[in-house]
């Protein structure tokens, strides 16, 4: 059993399965990767404790960010090797129309310089889209759907932060827009282990297939063969 599933009561797993939830989705022939908000604002600096990260960036998740980072690097490489679309999200500039906080949290300290930058290990390439968003979902008042249609995408694979916030909001909207949706569990992170587990469970139950990096890797060769043909 995966670590995050150990926090879910067995009785609830049985109930959900009996009601038809927790079923798998099918990886399509044209997937895209959505890397949600993996910026210093949500990671903090490597080597900091959670409290030190929060002191630097009020929204940071601390050490769990850097535990997930090597896995996220592998996931991005998996898509780059196949020439598949990758979209990185971050926060739109404050002067963007409709810009504002993604949650109702009350933080009085302004984000320091560099908060919206990506860690070096996952810096987007020149041909990869950095999508500034104004709310939790990557779809809210952005041209993301149009871009995905233009790229003939049928499946979205999500990673990033926070599992319970912007990842979940983007996954629900992705599913609602008719895409097959996958979440790579060890490539997502959250400041709360409980919220991380509970939201992976709920997404797996209703809106996505939650898979490990190795499970996704087993599915991707079929995609590569299709693209090569």
C-alpha cells in the first residue's frame, strides 16, 4: 500500500469501492504535463525547515518540496524525451487583471523578490510555456484549454503544489473540461501530510487516476510508440 493511502481508513476504502469510486482512467495517446506552481514561493529554499521556509515565503511547504523535486525532475524528463507538451504555472503579476490570492489565507507580508522563480533543477526551457494564473486552478481565466486543444491533447498529467490547493483545483477543472486526468503522487507535495493524503484519495476516487512515477513510466512507452508512428 502506498504511504499516503495508509492514512485512509480501510472502512472508507471499502465503502468507496462498493459505491463505484476509485476506478482507473486510461492514459490517452497525446498527454501533456502540467507542473503546478513549483516556485520558491511554495518550496522555500533547499535545506530550510518548514518554519524557516514559511518565514521566508509565507506559502512555502519546506522539506517535502525538496523530497519531491528529484521525482519532478524525472517526470519532466519523461515528457521532454518524448517531445510532449509541458506547461509550468506560476502566479501572474500583481497588475494582471483579476489577479489576487489563490486562497483566503491572510498573509500581510509581501512576497519577496524571486518568489515566482522556479528552482534551477526544473527551470522551463525556452519552448515550454510558463502560464501565469490568478487563482487556484490553472484553467481559471487563462487560455490553457485553447492551447491544449491546439496541441491535440487528450490526457493531462499533474504534479506540483499544493496537493490540496492548486493541484486539486486544476485537476478538477481538467476533468471537467473532458480530459483524462492523472496525478503523480510522489511528484505532488503539501505543507500538511493529512491534507496531501486526503486530497489524493478524493481525486483518485472522483476525478483522476493517482499513480506513482514508476506506474506512469510503464504506461508512457505506449505513448512514445504512438507518437513515433
